[in-house]
């Protein structure tokens, strides 16, 4: 079993348990009373230069604990103060040390848009995301059928959220584009093997050039200013960076270094 398959199986079990404790009708009632979403895609499109989605991330399956002194709210505040366009908040607990409550807390702390970074395997999670303050959700093509991808993206849009549709190869990119995705994340890390290379983004952007209708986000393996410059020159509209900043004592300084501003 691949790492992704294991994570998805665990997630499905967890979601079934949470669904038994909180009905979709209750989530919809919370959403009806919730504040409007913040425009995630619009924020990335309107920023001068390349956009930065800064990730609040404690751990990962491949690296273990990344940041021991982990204060998600303080990290989010520091990201915003130092120029992040949007934030990505890990909410998967077993594999990434995240919590949904981190998203809720951060929502009350910062004013920039938030992505809930988790493994979506059920429409119920999309309602849960909106009720918890997410402005965007992650949809991983490798984890979904074509019908699920279309339905989940449609539901997210109907709730005012952006769907960041994540791909890793040409077949997944074609599926993302056929679903009508406007925001496509290219994961440089293979979720089956966890090997990472920026060539994944460069090859896919060359094969599927960006247009005014779609914006590409490069994810994983972005560690240096040179990496960001290479991706921006290739036509990438934003980068998603977590580990490179989470390992630094001065998060803000690393963010400025990556952006060159």
C-alpha cells in the first residue's frame, strides 16, 4: 500500500466517525451564519509578482516533526506580517500533526485567505471546511474519481470557496483541466513515493502553458530564492512553501529571502 493509499484509508475512517457526531444539516446551519469567504484565487491573481501561500505545518510522514516549538497562531501572524499572500493550514492529525481547530484559531487572527490542507474524501468535509473558516480547499486528483472531482469542486464553488486542484503528472493535469479548475497546484512530491523534484512543475507548465483563465501553484521542494525565480520565469503564478520556513528560527526572514522583497 502506498503512503497516499494509507492516508486516504485512515481519513475515510475518521470522516465516518465525525459524520456520525455532526450532521450535514448542522454544518449548513453554521455556514448560513458564517462570515463571507475571502477571495483566495483573487488574492493570488492581484499580488504583484509571484504569490506566496505560506504553510502552517508541524510534521510530515516523510520528515517526522519539522518544527518542535509549534505555535500555529503565532506562525500565521508572522507569515501575514512578512508578506504572505495566503496561508495553507494542515488539518490532518495522524500524519501531519495538524488540527481543524488550528484553522478556526488562525481565521480569527489573520485577514488573508486560508486554504484547508487535508485529504478530501467526502462532500461532508467540504461543508466542515466552510463552517470552520476555510476560503479554499485542496482536491487531490490522485485521490478522486473524475465525477468526485467535478462534484467536489462544484460544491466548493457554491459555498464561495476556491478549489486548489492538485496534480503530479500529465494525465492528472488533463483531468484537472477538463474539470474546469481555475487554480491548479503542481505537487513536485510524488505522493506514492514522496520523491521530490522541481522538474515536475517545469515539465507540466511547458506541456500545458498557463493562460489568463488558470493559475498554477508549485508545491513542495521549494527551498531557495533561486527556486522561486526559476518557477516564476516558467510562468508559475504562486508557490506553496512550508518546510523551508518551518525549519527556520526566523520565519519572516526566510519568507523575505524566498520572495526577494
